[in-house]
């Protein structure tokens, strides 16, 4: 019952964060991200390695929202799956260009797999990163994060972005005098 309640809360929060973005999109981005982190629940020690994906929606040139999911393993006894919703802010942004420094708030859940038992947990934190735009549609994002139940995490996201078509249209009228 507790697991189902946590899962329902996570889906509800993701819907609240993502739904407004679907109607006012400036663009969509998708990426894959290898990461290392240190989860600290119940005095765990060591580093976990893993990877995941991120799906985001640019609301405008300053704000993005989305979801991310990852799986990590400490190469010994611990495996964990993370699912989070995020809200991202680009503080020094110029219109029409989503890139540069960003600060990201994240909330979701973690499911620990340890000694043939499953432990769900709530997760939240802050990330700081930098988006490097490569050409028109590609990007790299080195990211560092801190929160709970992980104490730190760091990785790099490589991804693809799809921008909304520019609404500005130029109309050229050829006005010639006829004699």
C-alpha cells in the first residue's frame, strides 16, 4: 500500500509539472546521461555508477520542465532506480537561445534493491549545470547535484533538441511599375 501511494504521488507531481508545458512549448529535448553519485540512506557508503535519460520541455528561453529516470549500481550489493520531475531556470539567457548556466530543482522517488529486498524512498535536490549547444540540434550538459537521499552526484548529458518553428514570416512583394 505504501509503495502504491508513493508511486501515485510521483505521477501526480510529474503531471502537475509537465502538463502546463505541453501547451506552451518552445522546444523539446531528450538526452542520455551517465552519472556517478553517493546515496546515503541508512549509512550507505561508496559510489554508485549508472545512466539514465532525460525528457524536457522548454517553456521559453528561461524555463524548462521535464522528467528523468536513471538506474545505478554500486557494483556490490546495491541497485537503485530513480524517477524525478524537474524544473529548470536559465538565469542569464537571451531570447531564442536556451543554453548556458542553469539551476534545476528535482523531486521524485528512489527504489533501492538490496539483499533481495525493495525499499522505496522520497528524493529531492538541486542541480547546477551548463548547456553547451552544439550546432542547431545537439547539446552537452555537465551537471553537479546535491540532495537527499544522495549526498552528491555528477555526470554529463548528451542530447538532441527540437525547437519550435519560428513564427516570423517574411513576405516580399515585388511591386513593378508597368507602362
